[in-house]
């Protein structure tokens, strides 16, 4: 892992940082926007869910385009678009326009996932792959944590919601500078038959003593959605889509409506609830750090199954005992959040390992897209369900989803640790 490879990982993780940042910050911003625009519960839900609908569209379309025209072009364009729509969302607007702007932010955040994770996977040596992809997951939680801190600082500022939504421009500028220096993926170039360009990138990044595997292999067929579902890959897409859905639906609901959920558990109102959400974000962030190394030492499959079991246990405690003493509530949240680290990394690592180069980004986009169908419905329904049934049943539904992911993983989760991309993507 040279300094240049670390830089590629850093700027590639920026999209995940922005996802965590813009998704979490809207929960705090809505505490002001609701009053400013006199929002109903349904408008609040629509604004929260609009970015997820955008991620659904962007991840699928962006993944396909990334396999078709390359990683590099998409890598730069989507950051510019995120900055543009973040700026537009700060203007005097209507609830409908805010939904539209948030949707397009989601489109380009979603497009960034297959682009960035494909680049990390295709540049990183196999023994560092889990750690590099772990940086993507950690970046998401870091973005969410920073959002909670920014929201806490601005929640009492008049018109602070504009500053919150516009603040995403700052990381976009830094990411754009870094991404302009990243070359095209040599594996993608090779898959298109552009061997000489691939060799030049390999020489620039790794040096003269490194070559690509199967250098003389003929170019693959044109990438497309049908290719992802051919030759038995369909089962992998279904597994990854449902697993990611079960893992991220509770997390997205907690982050998008964090202050309301913290208040429902008696963890304070206003700034106190925002502070409680930031502490929860730290549990998510800290849990992703050891998981990067456990994915190699323990293996992908064992870590996934054990983590999902402990996550479900934490949510069950919250659902069955919502009025428990404060230390119990904090420990249950901490148990769920800390052990989300391993599954959080695998939602990016697995689809990149289990599909070949020519359709890798398409597969990542489809897996994310399937999961976001659930997150859209859940994010829209969370405030309505919470108001109708209370916090206990809401947490029990979340626990049920994690248990479904656990059962699915016991039967279908593969082991890919220590294997080359050729081995992991082979049927």
C-alpha cells in the first residue's frame, strides 16, 4: 500500500462520507425546516426519503455507466453535481423543490458508490482489500458523526438549516482536487482491450516489476444488466440486495430521524437529542475500525453472522424494553451500533469481490439499488409508524429485519478472504 494507493482510497471514500453527512444532517435540519416551511408529517417523510430514492436511481444507472465509459470520468462529474445541488438546496424554496434537490443529491451520491468502490477494489492488493473497503464504511459513519456535530452547532442559529445543507460543498471541493489526480482503473482498461493504457497506469502506480494477471486475455463481452444475471450470478445479486437492505434500513431510519428517536427513548429534546445521536454515531464509527482487521483474521462469513446476531440482540432489547433505565438503553444502542461495523463494510466489499471487472460497478449499483427500495419505504414510514405505534414496535420491526439478514447469511454468505478477484468472482 503505497502513499498513492492510500490517497486513492481516501478520495474514493469521500462519496461515502458525503452520503453519511447529507443523510444525517437532514434529520437535524428538519427540526428548523419543519417550522420554517410549516411542513406536515408527510412532507417531512418525503424530504427524508427523497435522497434515498435518488440513491436508488443513481446507484443502478451510475454503476452501468461506470462499466460502460470508465471509472475516471464518472469519478469527477458526480462530485461537481453534488456540490451544485447542495448549493441550490440552500435557496428560498418550496418543500417540493427541496425534495427535488435532495433527490438529485441522492442520484449522484448513489452513482459514486459503484465508481469509488470499484476503483478501490481494482487498485488495492488483496490482503489490504478489506481494510481499504473498511475506510469506505468508516467514512460513512465519520460523515454522519460530523453532521451531528455541525447540526448541534447550528441548530440554534437563525436560518441554520441553510448553512447545514450548504456545508456539503466544503468536502466536495477537497474531493474534487484529489480525484482529478486519480488515473483510470487498469483492470477496466484491460477488460476493454486497452492493454497498453493499462500497462502505463500499472507502471505509474506500482512500478516496473508489477504486471496484471492474465495479461493477454481477450476483452470480455459488452457490460450490461443481463450480464450480471447470467451464468448463476443472479443468486449473488439477490443475496447481496436483501442482506444490504436488512442491514441498512434500521441504520438509515435511525440516522434520518435520529433526534426524534432519541427523544422517544427519553434521551432529551432539542440539542440534547442531537448530542445523543452524535454519541451513537461514534459507536458506529468505532465499531468499523476493528472490523477492518477482523474481516481478514476471522473471515468474512464468520464475522458477518456473529455481528448480525449481536446487532439483533441490541435492537430486541430496545424494542422489548423501551422504558428501561438509561444505561440499558445506551448499552443496547451501543451493542447494535458497534457490531454494525462488519456488515457495514461487507455491503461494499462483497459485491466488489463476487463479480468480474467488466460488470463489477453494475453489480454494486444493483445490490445497492435493491436495498434502497427498502430504505425509501422505511424512511418514509418511520415517522408515521413512530407516531402511530411508538418506539418499541418500531425497534422490533428493525430487529426482525436484522434477523432475516442473519438467517439469509447462514445459508448463503460466502468466504472470500485471502483470495484474488479472479477467484472470488468465479462461479
